[in-house]
C-alpha cells in the first residue's frame, strides 16, 4: 500500500464525507479497491464523461508531469506513486520530454539560483561571450 498525504483541498472534501473505512476508495462492501476495481470504476466514469482513448495510467502520467514541473524529485515521485526510482525515470522521460512547462520551471529555478548566489556565478562563465 502507498501512503499519500492529501493536499488541503482534497483533505477538506474527504473530511466532509461519511467515514466508512480507513481508506478513501472502497467497494460497496467497504473494502479497499483492487487495481481491477479501480480500472472498472475509472472506465465507468470515463464512459459517463464521454472520454475516449485514455487509460487510468494516463492520469498517473499527468500527475507525474505536473509534479515534476512543480519541482518534485524522482525520489518523491516514486514515494507517492508506488514506483521504484528506476521505474519513475522512464515515466518522466516519456511524459516530461520537451515540455514547455518544464523548460520554464527549470529556467525560473536557474534564475532564482543565480540571483540568490547559490551557484556563485561559476556557471555563467560557461556561456560564450558575444564580444571578443
């Protein structure tokens, strides 16, 4: 089982729900969903919403992409998705490759690091000067 702390908005919603089990996603009998149970419920909701061509793995890839853009490390992602770090890397490679959001995030962190002096300017010398 993977332990994932809830974000504040979801925690507030869950706190308003009747407590029927120690896990959030449960069957009608109050048992935690199995992977097949999750897939079944996902596909039902997908059909009801008219969504085609997506699997429940796509939701995880979307989360990994958005979390990586926000700066979560592969170790953190592995912890909250239930993967090994070795398994997270191909997901990151697939879903975050050439992402404009990830590029912007990287440059913002870079600029923040250079302004704060974290990198001491030594990397700035790696950029060729325009004047000779």
